[in-house]
C-alpha cells in the first residue's frame, strides 16, 4: 500500500509539473531560449528582414484534434504616435508577412505543422494608445492531429521586412524602438471540441527592436481588445 501511495504521489507530481510547463514563447529567429530577445534598428538597407518573430508553445494535455492556431501580438513604440515605418497597414503594407512552414529550419523545437499549414494575418489599430497596434494571425491545416503536451512546438513566424527603410521613398520612423508582446495564443480544435487559450509566458513572450526607451519597460505593450477573428479563421478551415 505504501508503494502505491508513493507511486501515486510521484505521478501526481509529474502531472503537475507538465501542466505547469505549458505556456507561450516569443523570440527572434528561433523558438524560446534558442532565439534572441532584442534586435537593433536596421535602417541602412531596404532588403532583408528587420524582425523574424517566432511564436512557439507547450500546449496543455488532451489537445488531440488540433487544426489551427491564432496569435495576438501587441506592439508599442517609444514615440507618441505610430510613425509611417511602423504603420504596417499603410506606408509599409508589404513589409508584414506570415509563415507557418518550418521544414527548412530552425530545428530546436518540434515542427508541429510539418509544412501542411497555411494562413495569414494583418494589423489593426489598438484602442489603448496612439503608439500601439496589434498583429493578428491564424494558421490552419485540413488534417486533425494531436499535439504533444511535453514538447515545445513551432507555430508561426511573423516577418517584418526592411522595405522603405532608407533612400528615396523611405517611410520615416525606422529608428523608433518598439516592444512586441504575445499576450494570447489560441490552439484550435473543431467547433464543439474545445480550444486552448494560452496566456502564460514560459521563457519570455516579448521581443524588442531598437534601443529606445519604451514607457514602463518592455514588455510595455498592454493587450488591446482581443476580439473573435472568425472571418479570418473561416478562410483557412
């Protein structure tokens, strides 16, 4: 009987540790602790990426029919209002792209989608300040698959390019510092099965760009109004 009690206690402890480990990460170039947290302002060229932001997560147990994920990243700059460079739905519309394909790496976390997901996203003005914005994205696949609760999984890349950062036709504000925070990640299953809403950061849920002073420090981007993005999700289910 004593052995049974001890074994039960160990199993409970293990289950608690796995449950406590679930959460989200946001890093540059790679997942979690394998990525970077900060990037310098790169304003001398119009080619390449200013930021390649990787979202990853350890999900809760019991997610056996995963078909999609939604990400909500809140941004804040060190200026009073968003500059044209950070107005990613205006002066630099083509600078914001989304990717759910990790077949070509990096390889430090698990590639859950295995190249089969597609999706997209966009930017919306926030409701909490003129120097804030929110990036919304969704990636989805036709197949339903279980997601391992004991592994960290790559889920998306948000790429911000360097177009119109220098020379003729530039969009002013490339040197504005910014903080980008993933406050919410939703792992979706078919309707009625149950989704998982993750808000707890594991190693870190924010990245910063440039060397300015973000009011309140980074993460200084508080959540804007998270709204159901059903119209976008319906495109990929």
